[in-house]
């Protein structure tokens, strides 16, 4: 924050962006810091407000900023193969949380029986489904230059949803031998729906989408239907096994329908 503010002091060209961004970042930091003085759920509301203020500050900064002539008036982030690779690495690291959640959930169940092992494998299936969707449709593909910032920041809700999915899988597997609490079911279906919607919107930013539009159209429509169906599972009283199986089926259903179109129109580059 201090570095951003000093940039505006010493560089008038960046001042319209650095001032609102620094103020928003300061307010956000104060909210996060003072949240230790209160109890939940107020703590969580302060976190949400802090995150919202920080994101709003960025939007205001980019709206007010007119890039100098030395940048040829281009206010986009340069997309390099290295940046694309690092975003993929970030996603796969967070996907590890889903795998860890499934393994830790099984570790807490002793002794293990067949049903509990199946539930643990379904938890791993959730990680496989998320991995397949992202790395088949988004990873290693550059965004349209004018949509670079949108592509970059759309990874935020995606990795947040995947991290929440890891916690949901841990709790779901942990309730293998008893009824699944409603709050756990909603955490599971909400995180999976958010992840599928985030991947859907990410595909809309890709430059390669135009070349393989039939595949992307089918994948996007199927993921949106799948996300709605995942939320519908939240209104059921299904147990751990059926809930996890439904999430795996919805994600792999997208993979299956996309592969059918993929085989018909040709492989990705």
C-alpha cells in the first residue's frame, strides 16, 4: 500500500490510480485487522466487506487511470506463457486441498468399511472433475488481450471455491457413517456450483474459444446446467455418498458431452 501511494506522489501519471487503490487497501487492511476484536459472524462480514472494498478500489483505479504515452495507451497486463503457467500451477496447488480433504476425512474413520472407502474415492473424484474441467478448457490458453485483467481476477472466485470444496469434502467424508448436516451439504454444492460458473466465465475470455466454439458452447451450457443441478442437491436430504456422487456425475457429465463434440470437430491445439 505504501509503495503504491509513493508511486502516485512521485509519478503524476499514476496518481489517479494509486490514490484510490491505496485508500481502499488501507480501509481493507483496517477491517481485517480489527476483525480480531469481534466474534463471528461479525468477523466474517468484516472480511467480506474488506475484500469488497479492496476489489472496488482496483476497479475505480483502473477506471480513472489513463496510461501514459510510454505505454502506448494500453492498460492491459502483458500475457506471457509464464503467467499462464503460473495461474495453472496456482489452481493445481489449491486442488490439492480437495485431495487432502478426502484423505484426512478417511483418516478420521476407523475402522474403514466398503461404504466409507467408496465415499473417500468419490471425494477424490471431485478433485479429478475440477482438474479435468479447468485443465481441458482453460489452462495453457491465453485470454483475449483486452480481457486479460478479467481473466486474471476470475481465478479468484475459482480458487476460493476449490478451497471451500476441499473443506466440504473433508466434512462430507467425515460424516460417512451418519446423516450429512445441511450446512455441510450447502458448502459442498455451493463451492462446486461456484467453481463451475467461474470456469464457464473464464472460457469466455479465451482467444482460442472462437476456433473451437462448438466445444466451448457445449461445455459452457453443460456447466451452467450442472451448477444449477448442484444447487438443487442442497435442497435434498441426501447422505454423503449420494451427494458426492452427484457432484462427480455433474462435472464428469460436462467432460463427457464436451469430448463427444471434441471428437467430432477436432482436437485442441
